[in-house]
């Protein structure tokens, strides 16, 4: 997201915003990662809205964020822009909500201070109890192994 906004801001400053938006609109799939990790300026929020609006019903997008939709007003610094974005993004969307421990930190959770660990989901949840029939003899148990 940060790199995308930087490119759009530069294009706007150089008078090439329409050209840059056309460039990003031509792709059949646009992936925008890390929405909400870094602050977004009001100008950046408006530029992102223009891009999303230009791609609306024309091309697929995959977006990742560590922030829930209810927080997007804060993320984009403007609840009106956030609502307009979500209106277009969610209209034909498939939302995949993933919760769980950080796979990057799972092997090093013991190095994270306890007060930080208490507020972050760093430890993997306990393995769910299996229900139903046991696996057939010789089958590999991928869930617990």
C-alpha cells in the first residue's frame, strides 16, 4: 500500500495521475498488501479511492489488512472516504477473515516479553479435538503432525 500510494502521489505531482491510474486499471488483478500498517495521509486516501473507483467492476483486487473494516475510517483518516471505498470493494467481494497466531513468530514466542505476548496472538491455539472416525490405518494425520 505504501509503495502504491507513493507512486500515485508522485504521478499526481508530475501531472500524470490519470495515466498512472489507467496503468493500474489495465491489470486483471491488483494486489494491495498491508493496508493499515502505515499511516495514510488524507491525500493518499483520496488517491486510493480514485484508483479503486476506476477499477470498480473492471478488475479483481486482493487486499490484505491487519485492521477490521470498522477501523478503516481511522486508517484512511476520513470515515466518508472509508465508507465509499468499502462500498465499492465489498459490493462483489469474497471476504476471507483470518485469525490466529503469527506464523512468523510462532517459533520465537518465548523471546517476546510477557506483557507484549499477552496483547498479541503469538502462540498457536491448542490443536482442536478430532471428531468422527479415526483415520484409516496408514493414513497420515496432517492436522496434528
